[in-house]
């Protein structure tokens, strides 16, 4: 079995209401919290690279708010000495603007997305196509229709693989469909390592608290009961203390795993293969 090193990078930082992330009404009136925007890189012990999500191409959200500390995901990898051209597989957990933009930053990649996610969003675009991308209509509050133009060109070029449910996309890396949860066809990723299976949740859970308390976030586009069933599946793999869970947008992730900062980019290193060097800078005192 391959072993996979796992690094999760913060490509931008925002702020959102606490209950948006960890559930209402139980977390209502608790103010706002820092929200990391994350992409995750997998590297096998025989040097295969898989990128999970691509972030967005600009530092501005669909609601017009600007994010702090923004760096485009391809440029981010370059800061760590990783050539974006070496990324041959990209998994898109779902098609919201903060997960499926900047696709052109990875010219040699093939992209893996659930067919139901793509087809359902295309139906939304067709049904509400006269509306602008803005916070004034829920349907497009997190969807950038311009990204679909890029995605459709990639489909024409044969670079998109549509998944119909669970599918292994690399040895030990499996996409798990979470139908009608965060979005229509969201998926989370199971990554087998020498320490056990890790869960890269995408937005199938935003925070550790979602799983600890079994409480869906305040923002959900699918079915809360479907999300709770997905929580149960992820908990089985992630360990009794969620020690192998990488949630979608939790600032707590930087306290959960070994962490570092390189060239202005904050990141965590949930798992390191014995064949790889750590990306975390060593203290001059060590």
C-alpha cells in the first residue's frame, strides 16, 4: 500500500458568524470567527501528487467581501517548491466558488467531480440564469458561474472525470459521495496512510464541533439528515478524538496538527510519509 503525506494550506482568511459554521441556534449570538480557506495536497511515497480543491482565482468572495492573506493556489504551491505543472489529479469536493475556481492554474491536471454535483448546478444555472452572482439571491451566494465556463472547456478537452458515487482515484485515495448534504453532490476524501485513514472533509463538515456535537452548520443547501449520516461515516474513520479529521473551514485545525508558516502561508502537516521531509521549518535551536 502507498503511504501519503498530507499538507493542508490556508490560501486566504475570512470571517463568518460562528453559527454559520458550527450550527444554529446552539451557536447563535456568539459573534464572528476567523475562517481559513483551505486546499490540501497529497504526495505518495512514490511521488504521485493529488490536489484536493483549487480555491479561487481572486481574493474576493461572491458577496463582494475581500479575504485577507490571499494567495492563488498554484502560486502557493510554488512557494513551497512544488511545480503546479506536476499536479496531474485534482479532486473537487464541490463546485462552490472557494473550492472550484482557479482551475486554469493546473494546466496538466485531470479533474474529478461528482456527476450529480455538476448536473444539478447546471440545472440551477438554467433555472435562475437571469440573476446576478450576489448575496441577494441564495442560489448564487456561493456559486461563481464564470467558473463553469472554464470547467465546461475542460470537459470538452477530456480533462474532467465524472464520478457516480464512491470511487478510488489513486491507490488509497477514495472519493466518498455525500449526496444532498452541503451541496447536491459534495464529496469527502478518504486517504489511507500508515497511521490509518484520514478524512479530508471538504465542506461535508466545516468544523470539528460539527462532528463532536453531531450538529449541522447553519448554512446547508441539502438535507440535514443526510449530513448527519455523513458525519457518522467520517467519525468511524477519523478516530475517537477526530485525530485524523481535516474539516473544511475550522481555525482549530492549526491547533490540531503540526503547523508552520512558509513564505507567508500558514499550513498544517497532518501526516508525513517516512520517505518525505517535513515542510515545517525547523527551529534554529534544534
